[in-house]
């Protein structure tokens, strides 16, 4: 500090008062500047070659790359003169690179250790079985994400203060470290999920950890390049944690819904409106608990529920339990399905589902049941196959069992039409491919 300050003050005196006392060809400023710089550089080199603590390496690199060159140029007049001299760096490039490597290795190890400690503390909190705090009505366990992101962010900023290149190198290293940390986090989460089911606050802790993913996701989206493999790995691991948590949260609901759905075919679809009301009532009780999820996750879980409700309904339609011989019977069932579909759509939409792609599945199936003209049925089947390209012959054949007045030839004709209109296009959002036909 003293040497840098002395050099700057003395060179300012040279520019203001001494330079004009000599002829221009003497290059007085250049002589003074080089002598001061060379002495300063020799002292810096001595320090660099001695045994330095990590914090000393950081300070020395900061001086060499940042403080010395920038501070010397804060004075406009001095900056102009220094531009003509081209003093270079205080340290030889090889020595500077060696120090940078030591600094980067040390900083990477320090931050890695810090992340590990953060995770250990988080796991300890789960074991205490205390209800997580709420922020704006959402369960939070975000201390982990805050501390981890803060450690990475602070490390990156410290490195950038040395130089842009050092900052970039440390960022690159830490972005490799983050996927590894998140995999450890995922393993710990899975372990808790399996071993702590009897904990009093099991579900709130799961929800808090799902919410936790949002901070990591937001950080990766905003700070990492789109084509960075580390970013893809981070987002993939976060999706695994989120979906794993969703699966547990939805287990109880789906188990309760299964016997209710069976009533559709057990009652030959006669009391389908009452059954649908029971499904909606049961689901509604669970959805209120999911409001403690952050909004993106709440919408995601409601869409999973929406997809499951539609899928289970279709599963019952494909069970080959009801075969209706007359158009009037088919008309009646079609009306029931349409009413159930409308109630289901209203319920899911009012609770935040944005899965509009599901809304036409049941109405289209109802229309196929209602129609009696073979040509019209084929058109409706083609429309259904265009909207849901993962539907296959086995699904349609099981469904058409309901239309007991179709001849074998008519059935074959409709199925053949489906084969022509559905190539092996991978569906954007699968519905039928998740349904097995017995």
C-alpha cells in the first residue's frame, strides 16, 4: 500500500512539476516511471516467490491485476503519460499463472467445503422434525439455497475483482461443482423421503425442499449459458427432486381416487355425475394442502392431477365392461361423459391447471360414442388422433367395445383409418401412451 501510494504521488509530481524542466527528448516521465515500476515489480516478485497464505495470494493477485493498474490511472494527467510508457505487469506471466492456479484451487476447495457444510446443516434440520417456516404462505427451506448461491456468487465476485479471466475460470469450475452438490442434495432428499415417513412434518419438509429448487433453478437459468452441459445437468437434477417430491405428495390422493373411479364401470356409468362429484370433492381436499408450494410448483402439481384425473377416466372407458347396443343408450352415455368432462375441466382450471391440451380428450371420445354415421365417426377418430398422436389401435379397439352396434367390418374400417392417420410421431404431451389396455 505504502509503495503504491508513494509511486503514484511521486509520478504525479513528476508530471506536474518536473517534466517541463527537461527537454522532451529526455523522456523524464518514462525514466522515473520505469525505475519506480521495476523496483515495485522486484518487491512483488520476492513476495510471490515466498511462502504465502491463501489470503496473501489473493491480495497480491488483486494488486497485480486490478488495484495497481487501475489506481495508478485514476488521475487523468497521469493516465495519459502512462499510456505512452506501457509498463506491463508487476509479475512475470509464468509466476502470475502459478499464483492464479494456487488461488483457484484453494478457492474451489473452500467453496466446495462450504457447500458440503451447508448440506449437512440442512439434513440436520430435517431430522429435527420441525415445521418449516412460511414465506407468503409457502413453506421455505431456502436457507440452503441462499447460502449455496451466496457462496458461489461471492467466490465469483472475489475472483472477478482480480481479473475478468480469473473470474471466468472460477465461475467455470464452480458451475461444475454445483451439479455435483445438487446430486448429493438429491441423494440426501431421497434418503429422507424413504426413511422419515413417520415424521410429523414429513409433507411440509418435502414441500419446502421442492420450493427450494426454485432458487437453484432461477440462478442457473439467469447465470449460465444455454448450451452449458452443467446447466442441463443442474436443471435435470432439480426436475428429479421436484418430481420425486410430487410423486410422494400425490400417492395418498391417487390411492383414494382408485376405488372411486372403479364405481363408473361397476354402476354401468348410471350415476357418473355423483361419482365425478365425489372425485372432485376428494381431490379438492388435497389441493388445498398444495397451496404451500411456490406458484410454479403448485401449477405443475395441479397439472399432474389434471392429467391423472383424465387418464383414469379414459382407463375406465377402455375396460370393456359396458357394451351399448342402441343409439339412445350411446347418446345417454355420451351426455354423461360430456357433463363429467365439463365439470372436470372447470374444477381443474379454477384450481390453476394450465394443461388445456387435456380438455378435448373426453369430449372427443363422447362424440365418437354419440355419432352413428360411419364417415362421421372416422372424421372424429382422425381428429382425436391428430390431437393425441400417441393413441394406438389397441386403445381405440377397447374403447369402441362400448359401441355394441358396430359390425366387425365397420370396426375394422375405423381401426384401419386410425392406422393411416397416426404415424409414429412422438407426442408432445403423452396421454394414451401411459395407458395399458388389458
